[in-house]
C-alpha cells in the first residue's frame, strides 16, 4: 500500500482554519479525506456536513470524507485509521490534521518520524499555517505559539486581509518573510484556496521541490543587510522611520531565520559532527532547517532537512555541468545563536 499523505493545518485561534478546511472538504474534488481534529466542538467542522452524531470516534461525512476527534494521542488515532483502511473498513486517500489554535506543530510533525509504524503508513506532506491579518501583529508579539506556527510553515495563508489596510498587509508579509523565508505566502479570502496550494506540496519530501526558492533567499538577504546596517538592537531613529514605512521586522521576534551560502564544498565528516553537536544543544529551538549542499566526494546535490532534533539527508540530482555548486541552507528557530552556527558551518567546509 502506498503511503498516505498527511497535511498539518495550524494557525492561531480565529485565523480561519475551519473555514479553509470546510472549503477543502466540501469542494467537488472527488478526493476522500480523513480529518483528525485536535479538539472537537461547536467551532470546528460544522455538524451540518457530518452524517453521524459526535459520540463515535470516527464519523463518516455526507461527502464521503471522514472525521475523527483525538480522544487518545495522535499516534493511536493514526494507527487506527491506517488499520481500518487496510481492512477495507474506511476509504480515504489522505489525512488532514487540524491542530488547536494554541498548538505547537513540532510534536505533531515529529510523530511521523519518531514512530516506525506511523512512518510505514503515512508520509508527512506539509505544514500549512493560517495567519489572521487583523490580529496577527498582536498575536505574534504576545504569543510564542503563534510565532512557532509561522516558523514551522511550509505554506502561509494570510486571512482577513479585507479588514486591514494594504500597508498593514505588506508590513505583516515583510515580518513573516523575516521569520520564515522558505514558506510562500498567499492571501486568502474566506478559505478560497486552490487544492494544489494545499495538498502535495511535499514540504517534507527530501527529494522533491526542495530547491529553496532563490527569490525568497534573495529577499531575505536584502532585509538582512538592511537590518545589519542598523544593527539589530539599536534604537536608532531610522527604526521609527522604518516603522512608518510599514516594515515591522524590528519587533525582535524570537522566531528568526537566516541563510548560509558557500561556493566551497562541505567536508561530510566535519559537517556531520558539527550539525550533530548543534542539534544536541539547540534542537528544541530549531523549528525547521533545510538545505541543498555541495559535498566533497559526490557529484550529486545532497538534500537535507530537519525538525527539532530530527535530521535527514538524501542524494538529490547531479549538479549540472554549468551550474554553480553553491550550498544553501536556511535555519528557522527561536533565538538561535546565528554567529555560532555560521562559524561552525564555515569551519565544516573543505
């Protein structure tokens, strides 16, 4: 049986997760989707699209999708779904996990890697994060969960943009790019999103679509020099000036990203030692990190990525003859020691 793709849907309270999910479930795409809800209540999937009452753990929906609430842990629920599918008791093609608005998506993502039984049945496709344009600035300032949700995202959907000015939207986008440059951003109106922006994004697939988007890096890099020029912690009046122009990346978000690039090849043993040590110390604060690396001893790209303490790498396609062999890595985390990381990576080159 081929692996069942799973999507994690996250976002702070009121950001529009359920609206998006309802749209995905009720659209006539002919796909059978199993939805796992972290909390099952009035505010979640409305009962009008459910067939049975909510006493059962697994509910068949009127459109052939199924829905279940997590009474036990996620692992048990996923195992139950996979077992029922194998026995032909349930028919579904993919799973969407809607987390609570206060959830950290990290442990949910880790379930797919830590547990062999789950890894044999499911493939984590991506983490989608909804951001409420009206309340995001406050939420990102006040709540670490909101910042972590942004840091983990493979795709960011910004909702409720009709309730704020274009400047506020631009300012929010600028801030989100600064926090997570690798997640494309899309403005959504009442959950109207094309399915190809929701499913099969392969954010966690080491070999597919993993070329880090060069434009995101370039933009992040420019912001970066911009920051650097001012100094990250200074209270120069130009920050006020920035603020008026809608650039809010001086909020000192603890979730930040940075990029490492080098034309020199990595020494595989040195890099492995360094990353192993870093992950050991800072793993819980490392939300997402990934890269396309030029390694000594192979003509192929080495693709690597990780979540918290879990890291994986794989051989990608060969470097093209005329292609510059540039290693690119992006790290997204909470108060990561950028200088130590950059210096260690530099020392891992040949």
